C-alpha cells in the first residue's frame, strides 16, 4: 500500500497567504497502527519536551548482528504503513530501528521541521549508546519526506555511520512546495526558506557513501529532485533508477537495492 501524496495544497495556501507557519502542513500523521508483519524485538518510548516519541526495533534471524538501519518514514501514515520497505531490510539481515515522528502512530505531539530533526538526533544519540547498535555498521535511511531528516542527521554524524540511503528524495521543503504550486513558484522560492535541505546537506558528506533511489515514474516527488540531490553530493555515491511509482524501489528493484546497500 503506497502512502498518500505528501502535500495538501488547500492547507498550504491557507497558511501561506495567512502568513502563518507552514512547515507542519507537510506532515500527515495517522494514529492507527497496523499489525507488524515481522517480529518486533523491542518498543522504546523517548520523552521529548512533554511528548513521547516511539521507536520499534526489528532484529533479523541471525546469530550475530552486524548491520543497523535507522529508518525515517514519509509524510503520511506511520511506521506500519512502510512495512513494504522495512520488511525486506530485516529479511536481508539488517536490524531496523523504525521511528515514528511526533503525532505518528503511538508518538504524541505535533510534528514540524524543527522538532522532527531535533528528535531524530536525540534518539540517535541515545540508541548509539547501546552495544547492540553501536557495535554494528550503522546506516541512515530516509524515505520521501524522511529524506530531509535523514540527510540532515547524516551530515551531523558522519563519523558514526557507514552510509546514507535516500529513497525518492525531495531537494528541499521549498522545492517540493514550488513543484506542487508552479503558478506561485517564484513567490514560494523567495519567501519560504527550508530550515535544512537534502540538496545542501549532501554537500557536506565528505567521503560518506551515499545511495539514492528514484524513478522517472514517480508522481509524488519529481525524479529531477532526486538527481539534483545526487549531483550535489560529495564523495562516493550510487544512483539506482527504480521502477514504478513513489517508493516502489524495494518492491521492484529489491535485489539491486539490497546489494547496493550491502556495498556501502
């Protein structure tokens, strides 16, 4: 099941022309949790500013854990919405930490660009103290909207991770807003400034390996935005052109993507 579109234009225009904060309009949380299709070894609740962020850790069937992925989901649903992506990772031998942003799933509060980035760093710092995570090769994986948090987190933690995966990345919050409202493109580009942007953060990755997955059939985030992020990136980088619509890489190009992640 694919997540719904990442931006509600109705709410966007209301907030823009009312000169109100618009960043929270990018988020479409769902509180309804579907059953997990794989074994969840642990649920962790993190207190943040009076709210609670919930993360789930899924461990693969292996004697020795060697690889961990911090997974940041897209704009809609919650972590259970994205099992078509996380399940193949677990089955391939990765321990996957799935983090629900504020307001998503069992997490409380209201998400915005500032707090989801801060929460990601706090959770990363806390979990990296655990031997079952810090003693493994650690990767950060961002899907759709989650690519912005993932790239920002990777930039600030280069020495602690082994690679960054961006699946159908937007160039920035500003770029995707301008795409959905082309008639107001110049106004948006001049007045709406992203607090952080994947297209900028990847410039600071130095030698950190980067994998970008994006397809030309993507109807949610333009393929050109993923290519821009890739072209801006420093260091070792790989681009996989996926088949199908938004976030369908791990469905249609699973073996190719898993092989590329393993080589990061």
